[in-house]
């Protein structure tokens, strides 16, 4: 597929940084070949493609290692327990940076001539602080307020440079940044285990957590989507931090989450609605869609995915009319654990559900 300029209803007419009826992925894809992954993303997600991440390549290509590659003047190294801050750059960090650089080279090749929204993903500061050890101990960076401040500043500078580089490589792209914070609910709840595992680290208060996220969003200087695929995403905190949109797995939202979710929808933030599990076994009537890529294979399950959204909106009591503009349909989370065939089918199903959604909205509001 040769990327082409968006047609039809564009972001200028929807008020959001994507066209109406868009679908996208959460970032990670299966396999180890960036070219195959990038082509699949641009083929299956023509309205809102993203930079694929391939954690199957090993350390340095996964979420924490990829974030370490973005840090400025704050090197990290790999240990048997995971990543930790280090005194100077080493081969682990060089490998992580090489992976990212190669991914950007491939993206530039596949996206040649592209014009429209393009999403990149980065690990958020709180999930990163809960995943990086301090250099002189086995304690997490999260335990040291000064280390967290340094981490936030370093990540913010690195993300700003990353966004600028992507925009420079693909001049027609309107870059969006997705900030992944799967660990933030546990950070706020005091549920992160200590190095010994015998205790839990003290909770981080909402104010400092908001400030750290706000710093990163401001530094990116492009529309930011905050993604949390864990239970009980702190939607209010995301709004306060300045997110343009939030991304969540709709199946994890319980009654206690729905008020905050409704407030987020009513505040006008974009919603990246996760409606399909990447690695879940398909239902019998969906067997064809799970095994064969493409829109035709996605047809049997796409209407059901779209109805998950309209049903959720109706149950909460939210109006359906804005959904087509406001909502982007996505997998529930990343697809690194799926087979390549399953991942392609999931993206195709999301795209087809996004195409069907306006018809369901029209029926529901007629």
C-alpha cells in the first residue's frame, strides 16, 4: 500500500485530530520484522496508523527499554531483574536506541507521501518510575522523589525530540503521542511491591502524579492520548493533566469507573475505545475473522464490536450523536502476544467496526 492523503471527513471538520470513523492500534505488534509490522498497520489502519512496537525482539524493544532509549542525559542498563539507571551508556542502551532508530527508518520508508494523523507511543513517567531501579540499590526510582523529578524531566525532553524527529521524517504527518500508563492505578493505590516483595511502596498523591504527566504532555506539544489498559483508570487525573484523549479497555470499566468515564466523554476528550482482546480465542461464529486478515474476514464480528460502544454509551446515559467524531475503535491493548494472523484480523475488525459505527448511531438516534 502506498500511503495517501486522507479523504472524506477530516479532523478539521470533526474537531478531533482524526477523521470520523477512525480505528487504530495500541502500539505493540507480534513478530520481529519492523517492515512487515509497519505495512500491516498502514494497510489495516488507513485513517490513523501508528509506529509499531515489536517487544518480541527482546530487551530494548519492550516498553521500559524503549522509554530508556528516549531518556536524555539519564542512561540506563539492563540487569537480570530488569532495567536500572546507570552511570554511563552501555551496550544495552545502544541496542535499545538502535531498535528505535531502525523502526523510524522503516516508518519513513513505509509512510513516504503520507499526510494525516500518525500516532507514536511512549511509556508514561509513573509506569517508567515503577519499572526502573535506582543505580545504587535494588529499590525502584519511584521511591526517590528526586530521581522521579529527574526522570520526568529527562523523559519530557526525550519525547519532545522524538516527536520532532518523527515530524521531520514524515513532513505530512500530524503527530499524536500516546502515553502508556498501565502502572499508574497501582502507583496511586500504593500497590507497587518493594524490591524485597515484602511490602508495598507508599501511594503517590494525585497532585504530584498529575504534575508529572502534565509535564510530559506539555513537552510533547502535540495532542496527547493517555492510555491505561489496567482496571480503574484515573480519568479525572488524565483530564487535569491536559490529555486530549484517553484510551482504555471498555471491558474493564466497572460501575465505579463509569461516572468518571462519563465526565471525560462529556468534557469532550477523545475516546480510544478498546473493544477486542488481541489474544482471546474467537467465538465460534467469528472463527473466519480470527484466521483470515482483511475487511471481509472482519465483517462477522465488526457489528458486535460497534454495538459494544453504543450499548455502553446508552447504559451510562450518554448521547450517541457525538460518538462517530469522538471515538476511535481500538484493540483492548497491545497485540504483541497475538499471532500475526490474529493481529491483522483484530485491526481489520476494528477498522470495519469503525465503518459500521455511524450506521448504528444513525439507527439509535433516528
